[in-house]
């Protein structure tokens, strides 16, 4: 049993902040949060002068797949030989030795989603992983956790350069319809004939059967509208990723109650696609009631700066708690593990950070990072 | 009647070793006239009570207006990919001063930027230091050069030299030797004129330094070695692995543009990028200024870089210097900009809190005493 004596506890549930409480951890779980003197325990961590909150969740990364510091040969996220590769699985390409994981541990990021990039219209399957482990098997929390799809400039320009289909927005949506129709036919055939199993079609069926959401890279308004049409046609669950122009089409997103993973901010210069990029997007969506998580898109922005993504969203007008939820509880919800992760409450996994000061303070350091009950980082 | 502006109250970080409280900064003819206790008569007052006041921020390594924002390839003018040695190019000739980057700079408190060609070429061309209103401060501000991955990647793809680090160093050295020959020949032949060698001659005359893009420690040392052979002043740009050779940098007295420290490490040469470099420079006495390499990261990343370095034990004082006065010194413009001092340009920002906090907003940006940005609610943020 471990006990954390928390000075200020941000539970990240219903804006609840508790002062001077004990978080009691048994194994990998939080079994109780209560006031009073601390119970006897194997280990008592004194955080009475500090801030305690759930550790961080990054709802959109390519960590381990696009390895950092190894050069472009190891930038392994885009199987850009075919615009539709639903059967690819991110988990097959995660390098546990990626320096990003060490940084994640030191920065208090416990969990993230990772997988294919955005060159392909249908990219492949994603995995939700812990940021610690020697094998992918130890790291995986949930997979497949989504099917990566991509709209707009990235797939369009990529295939245009190769003089291949699809090179226009019309081509992108036509290709998706073609594949979804193929998958529907495949399902019918499979009922009669079991000898034709096709991993690409199986991946698409996961989406059509609403077992996993399509997580869709999108920047521009017209693409968001197209995605909504496809959602109606195929009755699928979706999340919108990046959503650069989301603030310009917010009412439609609100009406459909679509989760949005916004960002990253402080990313490299704007293309035409991202000409309206602003840290305001998260604030505007959130204010209207959209469920918002934030991202680093690691390695676009290194994963250890997820906390600064929230700080910037707050600076740009997002509610302070909403901004923190976007990298904790709401992020865990949107990546599909909110039932067990993301808040500090009884029964939840003990994913906790102890910060030397408030989470948005410049000098606030991660003193402890506890992942499923284990201390994975302690400031020396 | 000429306008006199007085900024009243607040906490003033002069960057001259003093923090002043509740004073009045009087601005006349675009310059800081005096810092006094009471508001003079017939002046326009900016009330800064309870606010924080700093000199305008300086980013000494950007490509503002050269890589334009939001218009795609039509706006990419930073690298002349056709020749690895192009000292005769001038960044000034490629800058679109209507680029949104300059608006973003002003909105985020940056009042001076040094703009240089990119790093595809071993010798890229001439930089220019400008106010973010477009006023030219210094042209050329130096000759941009580059070692490491970028030139060898670009020219390897074209099957030309340099395709190795040795090739880059050779071309750099060769151009400098040829310039020495040119200078000697010119003594006898007054009609001799070559744009490339003319540009490089300035290095030998000490008019401006070589500003050399180098990430890895071996590239940093190579740059310093080559410039040392010719007795040319060097500034290391990026200096990502500078913490590994900080003693060397300190001993040689080489200033560094540091950053971006908060960017991706997809390139191999960025593997050891860490915000800790700033702290090591502070300990070892290396003169450095943070940079965003804008638009590699947004210009508001300058404030954020200083903020993040605090988490890695950099002192507040050095963090502030590294976005203000140090940049002015490295550009050789510290007589005009970089601190709040009588006689200096009235480039001043007013913020709603400690600028080293990531959530602090810029309320006013003044350049030459004119308000060039004013915060009017979150909609007016450019970030």
C-alpha cells in the first residue's frame, strides 16, 4: 500500500479540488481518497506542499513509430505505397527505446495513443499504450483503439505528387466510399464463405460495426462537412483530429456531439491548409460544449510539452479545468479508456503526478510520476 | 505638437541590472527620454499600474517573411537550392513585409528580428536585422552559413558536392580562400568586382560575423575551427548540442543563438536537443539568446522557450536576458535596443504578468514609441 499526502488535489472530476487529503493506492489502483491522518502504509509520499493530479494523457501521437533522433529512415509512420492501408497496425512498429518515452515518463505523461500518420486516406489501426515497458505487449492498454483516416492536404498532395489517385478532395471521399462498400460486400460474402479472410476488410468492419471509431485527421471546414456526410451514410463513430478550422464550423460539431482532439499548438509554420491555425480553437469549441482533448502529435511537438499545450489553450481563453481535463480525464475518455483512467477517484488506475506548483506555472516541476501504482519518475 | 508618451507605474525590468517600481518612462521622438518619478505635463499616458514592463523581445534567428505563412509553396523563398555557395544573396530581397509573421511578432512582443536565408546552402547569403514594423536596423547583419544534415541532404539528392560533412567544410573553406585571393588581386586590379567575394570580404574586414547553422557538437567545433583559420568572427546558430562543448564555446568566446529548444527531434542531429542547454550555457558563461527559428516554431515560442528553460533550472535573470539584451549584443545593436535605458529606442512591451509564465499575455507592444499592438480580448491574440 502507498499513500500520497496531497496538499492540493485536482481530481479532474467535476472541477473538484480537495485540500489535505490522502490518496491510498493498493497495487495499481486508487482504493480511497480521504482526509484525516494517513493510514499505515509501505510508503508514504509527503506532497503536503504540492499539487497532485492525474498524470497526463496525450490523445494523438506517433510516438515509438516515428522514432526521434534516428533520422528520416526511422520516420516510420507513413506506408505511402497505397492510399488505403486499413490493415496496418501501429503496434507492430512501436520502438520502446524511443527517447520520447523517457521524456514522457519525466514529464508525467502516462498514456498516449499512437499509430499511422496522415499520408494515407485510410492509414491503419491505432493502439493506446503506457509510456513505459520493454515490449509493446507490456505497453498496450487497448488496441485496436481506432482506425486512422485522413482528409485534406496531406493525402491529397501526397498522391498528387505521385500522379496517383486520389489527388483531389473528391477523390479522397470517393476512395473511402469505395472501401466501405467493399467491406459491406465482404461481410455478406463472409457469411457464406469463410476462406477469404482479408485483414484490410476486417479492419474496416471494426469501424462499420462501431467497435472502434474512425479517428480522422482533418483541418478544413469543407472536409469536416464531408466527414459528417460519410458519418450519416455509414453510421460510424468518429473523432476529429487537429480540427484546425473547427472554430469556424463549431455549431455543426456541437449538434453532432463529436469529440475533438485539437492541436498541436506551437507547431511549425502555417500551410494553406492550416492558415487559420489558432490556439483559440480549443477554447471556442470547449466553450460551446464540445468534448475537447489536446495533443502534441508527437514528434511534431515532443510529448513532454503536453502540459504547455494546455497552458496555451488556457492563455487563449479556454476554461482552466477544461484545459486540464483535455490532457487528463477528457483525453482518457476520448481515447476510450475513461472508465479506468484519467481521474483521481476510488477504483481508478493510480496514474498520478505530483507537481512542485500549479500545473500552469513556469517553474512547476514533476516531482513524482506514478504509473499504475509504480513510481516511474522521481526528481533527483 | 510632437507627441510625448509616458508609461506610468508597473514593475519595470530594465535589463540594465535594475528592477524599477512605480516610475514613469517618458518617450520622445521614438526614444526613451528619461525615467522619472512624476508624470510631466502635456503627455499621452499609458497606465501600466500593476503590470509588468520589459524591453521589446528580440529573436536573432528567424526567416520571417522569407517563408511566408498560410499561402503554401508560393511563399517559400528561404533556400536557393541551386548552388551550395551563394553569399551574394540578400535576405532583404526575399522578405514580404506584409507576411502575417510580422503581425504575429508584434502581437507577441517581438520588436526586432534577425532574418536570414535558410540552411540548405553551405553559404546561404546575407541576413538583415529589422524591427517588426519593417524598419531596417542592420544590413547585412552577417553571412549565413550551414553545416550538418541540411546541405548534405539537399545536394546529395542532386548528386553534387556537398554530400558529406567533409564536403560542406571543404566548400566553406574554399570560398574563404578564394576570397583572400580576391582581396589581394583587387589591390592591383580596381576593376575587379565579384558579388560573391565582395559579400565574403566583409567577414575579413570584421564588418559582420559568420552566423553558422550547426546542431551537432562536431559541426559546432568544425565551424569554429574554420572561422578561426581565417580570423573571422563566428556566431553559432541553433547550437543544439552546445551543452556538450560548452567549455570550448566559453573558452573561444563564441556567442550562440540557442533553439528552437521546444521542437521535434526527427532529424538525427537533433537527438540531444534539450532545454537544459540554456542552464549549461549560463554555468559556463556562454553568451546566448533564445531563438524560435520562426516559422520552424511560432514566434510566440520565444516567450515559451524562456519559460520552459526555467523548469530546467535556468535562472530567471538569464532567461530574461536571453530574449532581450543578449540578442541585441549578439547582433551588435545593444547601443540601440535590448534594454530600457535613456537614449535607447522606445521598444517596450507591457504584460499582464511575469513574462516568464507561459500564460502571460502581452497587453501593449511599442516600437519607436508607437503602439503597434494592443490586447483587446482573446480574439486579438495571434497565437
